[in-house]
C-alpha cells in the first residue's frame, strides 16, 4: 500500500517531534549527532584501558588516578582549540577540517596503544592523544550546537542539547556490554585495534557540515575581521571580568575539585570482589541506560526547575547515597542479603541518573551565553574550568590513596577514603548562592540584560551557568 503524501508528512512530523525533539533532521544535524554518538562508542575501550594499566603495566591505584588526571589536560586547554578553530580557518573553513584532523589523530592514538605502547610514559602519551582527539572534535560540535541553539524557540529550549547528549549516551549504551565481553575473549590490544576504526567515522561525516568559506564574499570577510585574536580576547575579557560570571564558575570549581576514589574502587571491585570484565560491561550497560533516563527526565520534567534546587539537592543526595558504598567496602551488604553485584548495579544506576539530570541545564545555559564568532572559544573556556577541577579531583584522590596506603591489594583504609570523598562534596554548599537565583530564569525564557559591544550587538548575558562534570554520577566500579 502506498503512503499518501499527507500520511508521509504526518510520519515525518512525528519523527521530528518524538525522535529529534523538534529539530529538523538534515544532513548537518545527522553529522553533529554522529560525532556525539562516536564519543559514546569510544567507551568500548574504557574497560580495556583500565585493565591494561592495572594488569599489563602494573600501575597502582594512586598511579592510575594520577595518570587519568594528566590525560585530562587536553580538556583543560579546550579554549586554545576554540581560538584556533574560530581564528585560524583551514582553506577558509573553521569547522570541517578540524573534525577531519581530530578523527585521524584519534585513530593514530588507538593504533599506538594496540601496537607499540609498553611503558607507563608511552601509555600516558597515547591516551592523552586520544583525549586530545575527542576534545578537539567536542569543541567543534559544541560550537555548531551553540550556533543552532541560539535560534531555538523557548518551547524547544534545551532540546538540541538533550538530543546530542542522548546520542552520546546511545553510543555508550550500544558498546557498554561489549566492552566487557570482548575482554573475556580478546586481549586489550585487540580491543584498542577495534576502537581505532571509530574516529574515522568523525572524519567521514565532517564533509556533511554545511559550511561556506569565510572569505567567500565581502560580508563574510567583514565577519572574518571580527574573528581576529585581539577581538576574541576583547569579547572574552568583557565576559570573564563580570562578577556574575566568575562567582558561579568559582562555585563549580570548588564543587568539582573535591577528591575522587574512582581508581581505588576499580581495583577493589576487580582484585577484592573479583568482578570479571563481562560483569563490568553489564555495569556500563546499566549506567548508559541510566544516562538516557536522566536526559529524558530532565527534558520532560525539570527544564524549568531553578539551578540552585537541582544542584543543591543532587549534591546532598549523591553524598548520602555515596555513603552506601561503605556497605560494599565492609561487606555489610552480604549480611543484608544483597550480593556484591546487585548492590553495585543498583548504586551505579541511581547515581548516574542524578548526575545526568544535574548536567543537562549546564549545556542549555552555556550555549545561550556564547557570543557570535567565538562560540567554540567561549563555550570551551566555560567547560575547561570544570575539567580543570576534575583533574585536581583525580590528583587529590591519588594523594589520599598514597597517604592512606591504599594499593592494588591493601584496602584497609578504603572505607575512610569513601567517607572523606563523600563528605568533601557537600563542603561547597554554603556558597550555593553564588549560582544564579530562580528569578534569573524568567518564565518567558528571556535572559538578563546583556553587555553592549562596540558593534551595538547584544552578545553576552550577565551570568554564566554552572559547569559540571558528572560529579554526582561517577561510575563507582570503573
């Protein structure tokens, strides 16, 4: 039976509303979603990297935590990539060539891990190159999302960000379970080799980005003049010197910089509880599903909830629920009739949902704050503050593990580490009023007064949103 034109139109509109959250599913949107999807797929190698560092390179929990802090450096200097992309076009293009290069760099880094890496230093360099690849592609697609999000109506506010993070979570969902299954049957280097093929997808879809050379005509040449590095610095300086910008940013930094026990827990679950790679893959599958649930809950119910409420309650609840890990560390869960595996699955699910809910409003507001012409730079600058705090979090965690004598076989002080890391997360709460108040979020969706630039163009609202990594949703078993 042939579908009538009106019926086809209804199906198309339904797909647009239900699947793409009201966004037109054109080639460029597909390319953007594919890049986020690939970022999720790269999680296929996450467990392989963890086991490679632990079993083949024989690193301690403190050393692994310190290494993870180092490889996060590309995410801290993301503004540099933004400057390069916005101010130094390649053959007249600011986005497409950088996506192509980032994909090639990612493939090279995974090939290195699959072949010639045999020392901690070489592993750090190779993993950092992979991190650099994802960071560059993330800057580029973030800028594309910002450009699109600025045109969103209030009815669709946040829909594009939700769609993008849903694509990333879907990629993680597809590969989550297989990340463990592959390790049951293949070596870590084989998994690295398989992962090396995925960044090439980013290079391929980069050609779908609808971008014209910036020197195509005189009008675009004038726009190019505004993209000069001095002009970028001027816009950024006017933004970051506002009290309403650096106060929320300072709060987020304090919140995210608290120490983490992630590396110690990975060693505890594998060496003490003897969780196999296949089960850890199941945990990743559960947390990937939980991320999608978090995106849906925010999009459906929480878009208009004040920031202080979301972040305040998510912090308190995460600290309280995080204390339940004491039951696992002391094996008290067994006395309650709850197996180690079921306990770990349930806790990971709840914390991940909360973390995703806390993270979504960050993307919505950050996109609205970026001045035209320096979208990549400004958005990357905001996010790098949170990433810097994340690096400090891992390094503080490494220091605590070293001082407490926590090693790959000694977990005597792990319970104390759990208490310290969870209590520390609530210490910044007295400064919660540094975040935008509820009245800053007008029901009409308009933002506070903006700075007027010399071009008489409204560019930067008077506050910056909270920038958060998944602090409240860290995967406790990885």
